[in-house]
C-alpha cells in the first residue's frame, strides 16, 4: 500500500527510471517479474509487488518533508537501532533516533537486470562514521524480496553496532493479523519497561505492541487475506511493532490499520562487535507463506 502519487509515477514507467517524489530521488523498476521503488534517501525500499500482487510493503500517505525520513517500506536503522547508541560518535551521543543511514543520501552503484529479477547495489554518498562503512544489496524477483545491509569496520579498533531492517508490511487490517513462529521465544516488552516474558502460541494483535523477541527463526504473518514469510540472516532479534492509537504525527489513523512491522534486527540482545577488517551482513527476505 503506497500513496496514489507514487502509484501514478510507477504506472508511467517501463523498465528502470529515476524520478523525484516528495522532494526525494526515487529509483523505479517495472519489469516482467513485478515492480519496485527505492528511495535514494536512506537506500529505502518503498514498494515491492510481484506481477500478480498489489504490494507487500506499506508507506504513509502523508510523509514528512525533508530532511525527515519516510515512514514505511524498509528503513535502515544503522549503525544503531533505537537508543542503543554504541556507535554514535556525536557529542553526548545525541545523534538521531535509529541512526544515520535513513537520513543520508545514497547512490546507485550497480543494477544487474535480467529476465527473472534484479539486483541493486547502493552505498552512501558521504561517509557516515569514522570507522564503519555500509552498503546495501537488494534482490527482487517474482517470488521474493531480499535486502542485505552490510557493515564493515575499516578502522583500527573494534566497533560495536546495533541495527535493523525496519520493515513495514502491508496488511488488510492489523487487528486481524496473526504472527506464527514465535511460540516459546523470550521477549523484552518495551511497553512494560523492557520487562521479560515468553510468547505463548501465536501472536495476535489486539492493541499496541513493541517487543524484541530473542530468536533467529523465520515467522509467518497472516492478515486474513495473505500470508507472508519473513526470514532473516545474522539476527537473533525480531522486533514486532504497532503503535495502535498512539500514532506518529505522519501517520493518519485510517492508514495505520494497514501496516505491521516485523523487523530483522541486532539489538541489546545481540549487538555486533566488529574487529578491524570484519564485515557483518544483516538480511531480511520476504516471500509468500
């Protein structure tokens, strides 16, 4: 589910085209396998739809103006997630919530387009950290969307990072959603001061939820009309989030019913230590359940 103005831009595309939307450079892809939109602010996948589907990702119809980030799609939280500011080099560690990557400008480094799908490589235009670099690889075809966030320590001392692929999944009604695959997993509940508990059975969404599950397993999200499988790489934290009625200012109430966040993450439960020269790949893969 994406804004009508972005739908209109996609309808006029044949192949690959770069356009401006909401003041941002957007790479649009419309191929035999389906369509995709990627914002070069944040290297953020905004839209992905196989040819026989309306789309697996949600974007707010009222995005905030620049330099704010777009809510929706798959924002990159890097090199820290939330307030886990291990890699924050700003004075007093007061850098932006969820890190630097989602506000930065990125470039398209390579596009490998073929009949079955596409692979897109991106990197930040400017350096975001004195020791750490990041790049993104996006792979899309008629069966799946795969996003990889690759960090490297090019410095001389170890660096500690957290991060997330903050995926906003499009759903028919969040209160009809069922999330399977978390049964038995321990979790931290942010709405209860990070109190710890254990998931019993399937997670049903009845109100606000903001939890970090300690698991590396794939999950299935069923909204009553479609089931998506959400798998991940190099992540022992699965974040699930929906604000219910406590909505951000850029999210109308009628639109908020139509998203649910299931995020591959590295959090306080599984921060990443990178020694000099080491790399870490955080990945998420969406496919039909």
